[in-house]
């Protein structure tokens, strides 16, 4: 029966030599050759939480890398190398694990990312993948740089990602982030993983500012039921960023990206995110994104 080392051998054999990873899979650790400021991100996905059990395994592997590439994009960084921790439900076969890794390596190739290491194991529990991506940037775009009066723009369309299955097939906005960073001074940026309202709140908190969003401006994706879905559904993996009014006008006039750009609101002094309806009145939404909760700790004394 094939096991852990067969999978590693298969991956190592499939890996192409890459000058950015002079030492990749097969030693105790990888050695990278980076030019620019290193940027590192890590994100995990688990069966039952981030993907349904019947998800095709290639899409599971794809998503595990894609969410990390989205985080790289949010920093306006170029992803270089990926490290994969794969923990597979023991009831799944070897072919399942291999297909997961194939989905991951296909996306890696598409984004010119080298798989430089990782670990695999099986256990009596749900399949989960933890991926770390190392990238580089000249100057990272943080969440904290928004300025009062900045325009807030989003790429693409929002809402209904999970029910429509888009959360498994989305395009990480790596190239788009670079095109935007080349075309304008991006003051602050975040990728939308937990819903526009929640993630906009994070950008505002990090910047010590507030935002006013226009509900009517929200670009609804196919499968997004309504404005509430566009504002609060998670897993869009689009980019939300803050730029000056003049840069916003230039970007909207001649977008440097093909995925669409929408002005969604404005940064202001204060704290919190206000959504305005078409009549200018504030709207209230009962949920503001998704947050993973812990169970109560067992009582100790
Ligand atoms: Mg993120």
C-alpha cells in the first residue's frame, strides 16, 4: 500500500528545478534564494468547515494554495514558494491524497510558485491542509495605511461564493494586485475572506479610521441573492483597497485589471463601518462576517 514517502517521492520527482529554491523537497528544510523583502503567510482549510466532504480532491488542494495566494495578493507581494502540511482522513485512499496534491501543484504552476517542502500524515479525523507561502515584495501594502477621505475600491464581484462553489475555483488576485500597485499608490489593502463588512472593519481598525459604504454600489456576483449577501458573505477572495480620490478616478477611468473595479465607499475619521442605503439612511446587518469560535474551556480549579 502506498504511504507518506511515496507521495513525497512523487512530488519531488514532479518538481522542476527552480533557482528560487536551490534546495527544495527532500532535505530537512528548504533553502530559498529571494530577491526583495520576504513576505510570509499561512492559512489552513479543513473538511467540513472550508470545504464539504464531497468536494473533488483536486479542488481541495487548489483551494488550500489559492487562499494563501490571495493573502499574498493582499500585500501586493509576488508568491515564490509554497510549503504544504497535509493531514488526510485515514478512511481516504492514497489516490485522494495524490489528487489533492495534484490540484495544489497545478495552481502552483499556473502562478509560478515552487512547491519547496511540507509534510503529510493520516489520522482519524477530517482532512485538513495548512499551507505556508513565501513571497517577496518591493513595498508591502498593509491594512493600516488608509487615510481620511480615501476612496474604497473592490475588485470583481461579491456574494454567494460558498453556495455557488466559487470558493473552490476563484482566481487569486495576484496579478491584479501588482497591476493596481503599479498604477496607483495603494494606501491600504485586504483580501475579502470573511465578508466585505467584516474585512472592511479590519482595514478600518488597523488604520484607526471608519468607512461609509454604499449598499447600492455593491457589485453582486452571479449567485449572490441580494446586497446583504454581497456585503456579508465570506470567501469572495477579492481585494478591498484604499486610494486617494484622484487615484480612484484614474483607476476607474482606465482600470488596469480585467476583473472589474468598483468604488464601494469612502474612508473617514472615527471608527466602525456604516452602510448607507439608496436613500442615504444607514442600514443595519445582523451578521458581520464569519469568525471561527472556540468551545468553552473546561472548568478548572
Ligand atoms: Mg487575508
